[in-house]
C-alpha cells in the first residue's frame, strides 16, 4: 500500500525518469577526453547536491499526499478515524476523504472519494461523523452520507442528496 501511494504521485515518477535519463547518458557517453570526464563529474555532483535534498524533503516531510486538513476519530470507536487530505497541487484545493479502520500499518484505508472545485459538486465544505456509524460529506451543492458497517468497519456507498 505504501509503494502504491508513492507511485501515485507525479513528483516521484518524474524524479525516477530524470535519474534514468542521467544513467542512460552516463552509460552511452564516451569518456575519451579529460574535459568530458570532468564536465560529466561536475554535472553529476551538481545534480546530487540539488536532487538529494529535494527527494529527502519530499519523502520525509511531504510524504507525497499533501497536508492532512482534518483527522477525527469516531466517538466511542478510537480505531475508526476520518481523515481529510488536501491533495491539490495548485491554489485550488482538492480534498480526499478517507476512513481508516484499525491501528498502525495494518489499518485499512477506505477511500470515500475526492472532492474538488471542478467536479460539478461545488466547493467542499467538510466531512464529519454525523452520528454513530455515519459519515457526512458536505459540499456547496450536495450532501453525501456513508454508513459504516459496525462489524467490519467497511463504509457503504454514498447516499447523495442535493442541498
């Protein structure tokens, strides 16, 4: 699951493509002159000094998912957590709502949906536990209600009503 999240972000894919291009250039490059060897070494060292801190910061601090806007546990069930993450790469936010059931690395991640400005449902207003076992996601134009199965923690499909 962690690898799937890493590969689902264009920054990491572009970084991998750049690394592969540099490796292919180095493999195909003929080092016949002293100046070509020095030039290639300088370029590779420069890429290392620039690329390694950026990659380290993206993996350690960013995680590739964007900032978590809200994280709320269901009242009475601390192992069920509702998270709202801003995954937009621009000024306009795009929110991913997810239900986590369980704890630690074995927690199940149930994707409830992605809400953004351009999807026709209007601006995202919020996601909350409306009552025990129910999650309500509110946008400018509609209300989506998910029911969580008490035994498995699996959410049902949304029941959508216009606002």
